[in-house]
C-alpha cells in the first residue's frame, strides 16, 4: 500500500485449488490465444495484438510489463495494445479475433471455462505470467477492531464448515490464510522494475 497510513487492513487471502498453487496464496496470469493460433509462448506474441483489462490491474497489466522488462522488451513488443475493460471482455476479443492474445487471471479463466465450455474449446493457454500473490480480502480501518477480527476469523475457519466449503469449492478456493503487508512485496517489485525502466505504458 502506498498510502500511509493505509485506509484498509489486510484480513486474509485465498489459496486456490490445484497443484500449481502449491498451497500458497498465489495465482497466475494465463496467456490465452485462439485454439487455432500458431503462437506457442509469450515470446511468440511479439508483433501481434494484445488486450488487457485495465491499467490498474496487476494480473492483466503490471505483470505483463514485468515480464517484458525481464525480456528487455520495453518498447514496441506488441503490434497493437487495447484496453478491454475487463478480463471477460479480453476473453471475448481473443475468441472473436479482435486481438490475438491476452493475460487472464487464472481463477477468472477457470471459472470462465467451467461456465462457458465453448470458450474452453475455442481458446488455449500458451504461457503463464507470475506467480503473483493473490488479491486479499480487506476491511476499512474505520471498522472496529472487533469486527475486523471477527471477519478474519470467519474467513480463516470457512474451510472447516461443510456448507461454506461448498461455496469455496465453487470458486476454486481451498481455504483462506493470513497475509501481511510484506506478503505483497513481489507485486511491489514488479511495479518498481517497470517504473525503473521507464516502462509506464504497455506499447
């Protein structure tokens, strides 16, 4: 958090279901293309069109810049960059051929593929960016300490409740775990790398 003092308190973060998450509060940004695309990796996207959900998104924007900084590609990597407004719209744009590739939050993509099998059939994942620490549940600091503590306790104990576990499973969540401000230093590092390289905007 860059505001000091921060307006919210971190309560907990989800651990997603699946071996790739290693029991940690992380997620990936999966790079998708059409199923019939010849592109096979993120590096292959050089010279092709790209969409992202929004400039304030880590999963669609910041992590993409971070990978490009690692590759030394901070100018002119994509032929076209389009702000879609949401991950769902980016998925639609790739499916329709409006753009050739995009990075989608892996939890969002798993839900999309479950709810819309035609999307799963029409797309393929060619690479993954990250992992990144997953978005936390937060509470406004103006709430009482007791309320914040109660909400944290409920989140951390949800997986032990059979009824709550049904809802967690539906969202591909295994359980919630505690997080602190430093847990998100990986995201700060990615942002700092892009800023240090003068790579303010995807292009």
